[in-house]
C-alpha cells in the first residue's frame, strides 16, 4: 500500500479539452482525506489466495446475468486471431483467453467479485480495505497534474502505460480503433509493475487493465459530493452500474486521459477489467 496525503484537486475536464465528453463535467473542486492505495493492481496470485481460502466462485464461473441478459463466462475475444469480443463460456479469471502468470492483474472479475475480495481482506486484517472512490482514483492518476494526461503523449508512451499499440495490432491486424506507433511488448495485460511508476509511487494507474471504483454511475458530476466519498445511488435513482477508471491494454490515447470515465453493470466481467484496493488512513 502507498500512503497518499490527500488534499484538494479539480476533478473532471473543461469543455475545451481535446477528447472531452459531457460525462466528465462539470469540473468541481474535491477535498480528499489521506488514504492509501495499492501500489499495483490485485494480481492473479493474490486473488487465487482469496479463492482457495474461501471457496468463492466468481460471477463468470456462475454465469451471472449482466445488463439483465444471460451472460456465460467472461466477455473476451472469441477467437485468438480476430478482434471481435463477446461472452465466452468457460472463460474466467482462471483463463481469460490469453496467457497470464500469477503476477498479472486479475481480470474477468466483476464489481461484485472485487467487493467480495476486499470484504475478505477486511476480515483477515481488521483494517478497512475497500475499493477506491472515483475521486480518489482520479486524484491518484493525476498525481498533482492539471493537464489532460499525467505525462506528455510522446514516443515514450509505451514505457509509461500498456495501451492500444503495435503489439495489440500485431495480434489483431483488423483492429478498428486508433493505436499508437510504438510497441510496449504486451498485446494483452502485462505483469504488474512493468511500466514506469507515477509521481505518487503507483504502477499501472494508467493503462494495463481498467479498474473498478466504488461509485455508482452518474451521467455527469452535477450534484456530486465534494469530499471524495463514493457517490452512491439516491432513494429515487437506481445504481445502473459502477464506474471504471484508468484505461487498459486496448485503449486509444484519448481513453488514457485523467478525466476519462465509463461504466458497466456490477455483474459484468471482461478480460480487460481488474481492480486495486484502497485503505482508510
């Protein structure tokens, strides 16, 4: 865990930022208390320890519906040589459709699965482990910067983040999204810590796998809390899904911006989605 000092920052992006989406505004000042965040994404080996001790079965292994539709296994690529993706029966954190070692970030885990893991950590340690809030994640990703990206988008991008690049296109020649011209050596996820550490001492807070946060999805930041806490649903609104942050190995550069945000239902699991843990200080 890396202790972060907390403080005040502007969350979101202004209208004139290249790549801006309405969901990223309005920009607001957020005040955070000190907290800790795991230096790396939770790994396959760490998640395996949880499963072995508890006998837990993930949503992928139980074929839990998502988007109120049947969903078998994990959402991943359906053939090794084609970029099309969909539900693949039998795919789970144990086999997401590509080779992984214990040091890779665990993927094919839903928000429900990530929440079960942090509940187990709380029971094991007596400490208040939890998922990071969306505000905490953006604060950690920005690492004191106010620019669209944590660092310049230049020729060294492949040393800084696992994202959509030539290594991805080498596996999927028909990939339709934008990719950069550099090669980071990993078409899919990379072992945690493979890329440069950020100014706050965190690895892979940008790229590698998209990460779950605690917050329910809201279409904008209108009326969002300003104290950094998780923004849950109201008595009159349903929690449609949970917020994902950080971008991943498939992301074009626009999705690596610090303000970029998206969501999926909390039972959804995909081969590019994992998580890290937070801890109250």
